[in-house]
């Protein structure tokens, strides 16, 4: 009976040791999983921030290009207006006469019709 008791105590100790190892392994796996999950979250947050910065930079560049086009167009319009303002009356009248002959019904058109 003493031997059976010793065997039972040994078996209990082995079971407790196995349970402790299993619990320790499970705890380590859970810690590893949480660490990896945190690493993945940090990577995605970093990628998201980089994508937002990249999109913002592209938008700024496109806006700068469009703004420059507007500035260039305004400069061209101002130059043409200055040219027309400085044009002798006779030459201006000749241009208007030419336009009137090319488009005889221009006086009957609304500005919207004329533009199209």
C-alpha cells in the first residue's frame, strides 16, 4: 500500500509538472501572439500614415501644378488685354470689322451661344 501511495504521489507530481509546463507553454504562446499582433498593428499604422502622407503630397503637387497653370493663363490674358488696349483704334476697328464679316450673325447671339 505504501508503494501504491508513492506511485500515486509520483504520478500526481508528473501530472502537475506536465500541467505547469503546458500552462507555461500556453502563456508563452499567448505572449508571442500578443507581441506579433502588436507588431502587425504598428506596421499597418505606419503604412497608413505613409499612404496618407503620400496622398497628401500628390494632392499638393497637383494643386501646385493647377495653380501654376492658372497663373500662366492669367499672365497670357493680361498680356493680350494689354496688347488690345495699346492697339491703335484703326487696327482694333479692322479686327472688329473682320470678325463681323466672318460671323455676320454674331450680334444676334447671346454670350453663351458665342462661346460654344
